[in-house]
C-alpha cells in the first residue's frame, strides 16, 4: 500500500511538473487466469511504459459487467501471448498523466475513456470498422488477448482514446456500455433505410445497464418505450417513471400479449436479456416492417420447440428485419458523450441512479458477488477529482435495485 501511495504522489508530481524521473514502478492490478474458475487476485505489477504514440492513463473508475463475471468463472477470456494472467476490466474512465512525443490529441489532465476492441488486418478493420471485424483475429482489452483497465494505470495508443468533457464526470464510466447501445440504435435505423419508416414504439427486453441506457437513447429520439424484465423493486420503478417508459414484468404477462395490451405495434425491438428463447419470441411479436436488434450473447446449448412455419411466415409477410450487434465503434463512443450530456440535461440525476454498487479494488470479490443485486457495479480507484456519483447508493450496494433483470 505504501508503494502504491508513493507511486501516486510521484505520478501527480509528474503531471504537474513533468518530473518523469521520479515515477515509481509499481501499481495494483486485478487479474485472473482465463479458463480457471475463481483465480481472481490483486497483484503488484510494473506501471507500463509508454511509446511515442501512447498516453499513460491513471484509472479513476472501472465498470463491471457480465463478461467480467464469465471470465472470473473460467467460461471466457484469453490472456495476451506469452502471459498466463489477464488484467480484467473493459469499461474504463481515467485521466492522462503523461503522453509520448508524437501524441497530438491529448495532454496530461485530460479525462479519457478507452475503446475496447483492437483491429486485425481484415477489410473492415483497415477502414476502422473494427466492431465489424470479418476474420475475428481482433483483440479486446480485458477480454481477448490484451490486458484490461482494472489497474492503477494503463498505457494506450491515442487512436483508441476518447476525450471526455469534465462536466460528464463519473457518469463517463458508463460510456462503454453506452457505445454498445448507440451501435444497437444506429444499426436499427441504418437497416430501416430500406423503406420510408417512422417508428413510434420501441420494446426493450432486459433492463440491466445496457437495456436502461438503450431506453434513454430511444426516448431521446422521441419514441414511446416499453421495457420488459422480471424486476419488482421500487428502485427501478422510480427510474422507469422518471424516464417515462412503460414497464411490464414478463412473469406477470405473456410477451405476446403486450402489443395488444397497450394497443401499439412494436416498430423496434432491442433484445438484451441474455436469453436465446426470449430472442426468438421477440422476433415473433415485432410488428409489420419492424427492426429487431439482437445483442444477447448466449453461450449455452438450450433447445426450445417452435412452430417453424409460423416463425418463417411471420418474418416474410411482416417484412421484418433482424440484425445482430456486438461491440461498438469509436464513433459510437463519441455519440455516447453527446447523448449522455443530453440525457443528464433532460433528466438531471437519473443516469447516476444506474450506478448502484461502488467498491474499492481490494473488495473486488465482493463487487463481483454483488453484481446480480445491482444495475451497475463499479470499482473506484481514485475519484477525488470527479465529485459524487449517486447519493442514493452506498460504497457497497443498493440491494434491491436490480433484482430480476
């Protein structure tokens, strides 16, 4: 702990006075061995060196999601070549403390978020569409072949950093999931250029962080929004009410009955539950000329029986478009900043309520265990210069906030 504090002091001096020669070498990092269950631990590691095109970033906050939990369970993840362990975390917020000689877009003091995916040499990646990678040889920070951001510092090439206005503050830790939601919304509207289309109603199944942020984005576009999940708690009900969305618990009403219940056609459906069976059902309940966006990654082998003739006929006669989406592009991060600021202006304080669990790095195991009870769980490294997040959340958790996503 003493070494880390000393390192932080020296980095601060470096930021203020350019005293690079005084920087210490050690930092905390939260690591796991991909493929090995419950191998998570905190290790002392070297602070990374930066190249001429990189920035050294001091981590402020890191968000946790289902991918992190699956890596810790040994179900997912891949360490970088020659390494056994992987530094976890892909939802970051940090501040630049040093830049290489060739860095032109950033300087010490800038608040930044790093994108996640890094390109291979496919035709899409060569034109910076790395979220649409064709070969699949991409790497992803904290997930596949590259260390993540759950450490006191990380180094990153300026091409993959996004500058965040200070007014967004701690809310920017949700920029990565916001970028994924932005791509989902963008995908739906781009696909529907096939015709004249004026969507009025959108359904979102699943109201974890991604689902709630998607609801915010679609509301900003002026659509009526229906959210479907299995939550019963007052905390989320207050969020639905403030946002102005209709909420249904699919344990109390059949999905197929919802359009008739509200008397509206579902023009867009965003499926975000993580359930393959619900993904099939939402395709069937989507309205004529609708767009259905699937974003759940389902790695199991679940089987269900459906009427395939009914399914196919509904797709064809309904002129439905079904698309899958994963990851996001840098432009989605940039649009996310615009929309998060717009949402904060329209619904002051609402976004902060999504962050319901806050833990120190030393309590990472507790943080992981709490994820099912929270909307968004974050790890706080050093947030003294960012202000408060959510006055209704504690340093631990708001227990009933996200039960039944």
